[in-house]
C-alpha cells in the first residue's frame, strides 16, 4: 500500500486534511521532523530514505530546500558529471513535456537522484503558498513523479482547487473541488504589472493569455468554515451575506477552467509613489537565487509608504558564497567575504536576473539587500511551525540591519 510521510505540524491545515484523507484511504503514515527529512539533518539517513514514501505533501520551502540540496551536491561533482546531469535534465524535461521518458538517463542519472526522496515517490503535492515554476519542473524531472499544486486556506479546510497531476504548467492552482463554488470579484483599484486593473470581465491577462475574468477569489460551500469562532466582527468583514468568503488572493480563470493565482490583495504593499508591490511573489522569485540559504530561512522582502523601492534581508548561503569566492579570487574567510563589495555586486546581479526571469515589474526589483547568518527558526519566532516567514518578527529581531538597508530604499 501507499506510504505517506507526515512531518508538518497538525496545526497546519494542509497536513491535518492530508492525514485525514490518507487514513481514510488506508495508507501507512510515517512521522518525522522537517529538519530530519534528509541526511543533512539526520544520522545515518534521513526520514525520506528511511521510510521511502510513495505520497508526500509539502510547503514550497521544503521543495526548494530539496532542490538546492541536490544542486549543491551536483556542483561539487567533476565537470564531466555536471555536463552529464545538465544534458540529462534538459533531455528528460523535454521528454516529459512531450509525453514520454528517457530510460537511459533515468537509469544512469535520475535513479541516484530519486534516492533523495526515498526512491518510491509517485505523487507529490505542494500547498500553503505559491510554488516557483523552476522548483516544480526540477522535482518533476529529477524524481520522475508529478509535483502538482493545491490551493486553499484554513477557512476552506485546505480544499479549494487542485491541479491535475498530469498538468505540466507552472503557477496553476487547478480546478475547484466539487464541494465549493468559486467566483472572481473585480478589483478596480489594484493593477497588474501592465498597469491594468483586475476585472471579472477581462479576456486577456498581462501576458496576453486568454482568460475568463480576473479578480479577487471568493468561495463558498459546505466544506468550508462559516466564520471565525466568537469573532462576529471579523467574520462580517470577510464573509458576504450570501456566504461567499473573501480569500484576499487575486486569480484568473484560464481557458480550460483552471485557476491561476496571480497576486495577493492582502499582502500588497504601496510604495511612496503609489505603486503596489507583491511581497510574497518577490520572495518566491528571489528565493530561487543560489546565494539564498533556504534552509536557514530564505529571504524577507520589505517596502512601505515612505520608501521609493523595496529592499530585502536574506540568509546568505555560506557554501555557495565560499565557492563563488574561490572562483573569483576573493580572499578571506566567510565573515571577510560576506563584507566584500564584489560579493554584493554578484548577489544583486543574480537577484536582477531572477527578477527578469520571473517577469517582475521594475518597482519590484530590490534596490538593496543585507546579509544575515543567524538562522530564522520557529524557535526564535521568525518562522511559523509550518516554516512560513514571519516578516514582522524578522524585522524586529534584526532591527539594526533592517534600519540600515531600509535607508537605501529611500531616495
């Protein structure tokens, strides 16, 4: 039978509902801690190798950590091996997109990679936040199993939409589950990166794709909450009289009836010039940089009404930094290299490259960054129990560094 690996806290609605579902299906559930999933945090093997799950659910950060872990090992291989892996990845990615596989590369290269997740993984779900398209493609290609997205909130009991496992498109939340009704409400005061408002009558998105409306996602149905416990005022703010709940997410209907989440109404930040920036989208984009240490917490972007441009606080990846220093003849130990102007130039160039690849608007390109090396954890309050970033706690804990970098966002 199927084996499910449970490692997120049950306070996280994704984990709670996943375990309910898999128990009902008769699956075996094995438990672990997020820090012990791989050999890096466990001895002699990590939970993934120990339990060899066939089913797994994770937040985007977990998949990003797994991706960067594999990439770190590959980067230490000889040049010939790196070339083979790159060639194999490109070939298999192309093959999967066209409905077939690459048996030779699967046996020679990817069989070793699959051991990272236990070797038996056949279905992987990502939820709890937006998943980077590069990470989704990487997991699908390296481990040979579909990584598909689910979308929902605590208020919807996790379930709202789910992507078809055979759907290879990135940034797709999927189609609504049978127990909910979803509609989009126009947001005339919020514009996309092209300067156009999100309207339920839209037929094209900012990239020219055909859509059947854009706007805030509203949902109702018997499978979701009817309000906040003993909080009638808050309930009235978020629930309409006809039962529809305001998710705070901005989505668009694709031409096949699936939903794509494109913005976050509740996490948009207005800068001094009146432009809005999408903090979560920025963190997902810049977190893909090789210099960002996802294991230590990742990156925290910031902007406010007194700033002209956003800035960021980031966990600097020591291994990648020292490797970069050796390749670029920058002398010194890690603390010395960390303060090198050349390193700052390299990091900012990499950040701009990630922003360009993701199609961020010019106002979402960070103007400055500060490097941190003290990890963000649930224990120090910088992350939730489910490893989600607590921005306010990060800013408070690193107040000195924050104030210094914030000044660089004011012209």
